[in-house]
């Protein structure tokens, strides 16, 4: 008999995976809505502006392999924590030090690619808790985090117009740091549960 989806897995981990994926995709897409302002201030050509926007996408595709390896070797949760800290550090540096050249914009894009690599962490983290008949649902819920691109598209241009595009990086740090705290608190690896069960004394 098939068990209820919500009773068969670990809902806090599923929520943490979704939130991590959602905010990661938000910052992964961040340079796209800001491209016009960045290009104007840095005097970029059309080709340069296109590469600035494309760099996080390309880097994310490559880094998914690295993040997948980290998730296998360490754990999905540990890999997720490492990825979030790298992205937060990169945005903090871009906010405090500023982006003053084409090369610096590309470098930021490379680091933001780590956010795009969250795909290789969030889905295994969520799905590992669920039996085969429910794994598709778990991955679907966690994968819905790609809706985070909508937040970037809607909010980034408004904030850039009001406060300047470099300060958008600072505003992005607020939800990212909150997400890091929630993720560290709620997310659990399935292996941890197995270990605790093995170490529990018999009744």
C-alpha cells in the first residue's frame, strides 16, 4: 500500500531544498535584468553585455558537475552550504568593492554560476528521503525553485533604478543569508537518519 507523500519523507528538508533552489536561481539570473545599467556604466559593447549575461549560465552548467561530485563525496547538505557561502561572499565583495570593469563583471558571473549549480544539490537532497513512488513529486516541488528567476526579473530593475545596480547585490544578501540559516537548520541528509538509527541503543 502506497504511503501518503507528506508522511513518507522529510518535509523540512524538502522545504529547505526548495528555498535554497529558489533563491539560488534568483541570484543566478541577477545579471540579466541589470545588464542594461551595467553595460551603460561600464561602456560595454553589445557582445560584451551578452557575454556578461551568459557567463553565469555557462558557469552554472559546468559547475553542476563539480557540485554533484561534492554532494556525492561529502553530502548534499554540505555541498549546498559550501555553494551558498561562495555565492554570498561573491555578492558581498561585488557590493562592497564594486564592479568597475568588464573583467570584474565576468568574474562575478563565474561565481554566480555556483548558484546555478544548486540544481545538482537541491534535487538529490529532497528526493533521497522519499520512496520511488514519491520521488518524482519531491523533485518536482524542489525543482519549482527555478521560479526564483521571476523575483530577479521583477525586483532587480526596480531596486537598481531606486538605489543603483551595485546596491542590488547588497539587497540580495538579505534573503540569501536568511536562506543559508534556514537551510543549515532544517535540511538533513538521509544518511544522517540511517546513522542515528544504527547508533540508537536497543529498547
